[in-house]
């Protein structure tokens, strides 16, 4: 796996992009549901003037943090998933490659942020997988099984296309790698992947450009590659998502496994980014999360646990609660929908009628939620039809409304 030589250079480049306010746009929504209009009423306790608009990020969070595990290694299920979602973390467990993909054997209560509406939501990651490597045997296999992937997917983790065989060398059929993996996941898990991560390795010069082309031409909305925009995006204004190609940066353990100094440096970088006044979206990657530093491109489990726990304690439900810890696909889909809805409202004394025109939404979207910010000092209640699922904090902080579309 080719890793950027200097993380510092990438972060500097990122802030240059922020200053220049890079924007993207989106095509490829021909396979979509029909647009429609929804409406509901807000009942205020006082007749104060109210302002309503789409929130930059879901739950009106300050920043979204998306973290992806490349290659579908089993440590994702043995350690990362139970740590974040809650459950029994694997004991040390050597795989078929004689590398320990297990953890510390403890039981985790999970790591959470809140939705601001009284509910805790576990941290979720994404998995970039190769369908050709998924199997049930041997018992100490290095890759995930279909059932393990399904369990994580059902818990809200997103599955990204990483090529069917993780092929990169001369002679690779890039089109087949993209489409066979899409077919494999559809046949075994019954959903269609919509985002692609270029597999790393030895290959012809600029082979990644071939992957980018084939992925975007065959139904994928974005590609994480060697070079591109990001890994930090300003999202407080409209973001056009057209054939989005982003650059990957990695969080990895150092050779020194006796302290968490390396993780502290990553956390310090993250802290400097989220101190920016505007809403942001930050993407990062790693490979394995077991006790062994898989291929020296991974996070040892003690480092992964320290890093994720630190994020939860500082930015999650136990801390400032400013993080939206969600896979990149989930964040992408929220921003796509946010920028295409049309929100109108009319206030008459203590009653507000809100109308939202929805765009045609691609059928491959998993997430169709809308967060609205409500600027009012008055408590309020929502009145809507039974087929519209709406949550609000009108009786407490009266700042947001969440609409969950079917």
C-alpha cells in the first residue's frame, strides 16, 4: 500500500483547499425515486419570530469524522466493531498469516455521540472490501466472512468497493475488478455499493486513474484515491459533488509500541482542524486494528482503542458532543440531499407551516435524513401526518428538527 510520505504536507495542502473553498458537483442520479413534497406544522408556545434552515451536518454537529478500514481484514469484526458498537472484544488471535488480529479480551460498553434529541448513537466506520477474499474458512482466516460483514452493515457500517481481487499489477482488468465486486456484494448481501476506494500496491504508472475512471463510469458517486481533494472539506455552504475524487490519509501505529505518542500527534492534528469556526468533514483510513501491526500499515489494537476512546471522550457524548462519527457514504448522502431540498415556511402568530420539496433521490442511497436548525427561544411541538417520521428537541433546547425519510 502506497502511503503519503509526509502527513504534514497533506494537512497544509488541505488548509489551502479550505481557503480556496473547493466545491464539487454530482451527476449520475438517473436511477432514482420520484421527487415529492412533504409538510408539517410547528406549534409555538410564544409568537416569537422563528428562522428555519437545513443544518450543515446531521444533528447540527460541528464536524463529521469518517474513518475507513481498508481490505476487509477480520480484525475489524474481532476488535473495532465490538469496541465501538459495544460487546466482547476478541482475545489475542493469530490468523493464517501468523499475525495477531485479536484485541485485549475486554468487554466494551461502546463509544457514542448523541443526536441532541436524547439518544446515544455508536461510532460507525466503513469497510473497503474485496469480494474475492471473503470466506468462512479456515477458522483463523485473515479476512472477514459474509455473515460478519452483514452484521456490521446492519449496525450502520458502510461497505465500499475496493475491487474484487485487490488487483493492481500490470494486466489488471480495471473494469472487471469494479463490476465483479459490485455484483459479488449484491449477490451475497443484497445491496449495491456506491463508493469506491482504489486498492494500493505495485502497478503501472498512474494505474489508479484507470480505477477512478471505471468506478465513476459504472455507478459510483465518489472515489478515494492517491491524489484528490481533501481529506478535509468545508461543508457550511453548498457542496457540488461531481465525480468526487478524494485523497486518502492514513492513521498508523509507529514502530514504537510502548507509548501513545504517535496517536497523540494524530489527535493533535485533528484538534487543530476541528477548531476551525465552520462546519467540516474529515476523512481518514487505516488497515488492520488487531494486536499486530498488519503489513506495517495498520493500527495496533491498543493504539486504535486509545485513539477512538480519546475521540469519544473529547468530542462524543461524554465530551463536547460536537462530532458526527459516521462513514463517508452516510455523510456524502446527507450533504447531497441537504443541498437539493427546498425549505419554505410561513409563520402566523404561534403556528408555522413548513414545506419541503425533495429532489429525486438515487435508489442506492441508504440515508435519507434531513436535519433542520430552528432559531427560536420558544418551546414548540410538531404536528404532522402519521407517515412522516419527525423528531425534535422543541421542549428542551428547541434548536433542531430531524426528518427521517423512508
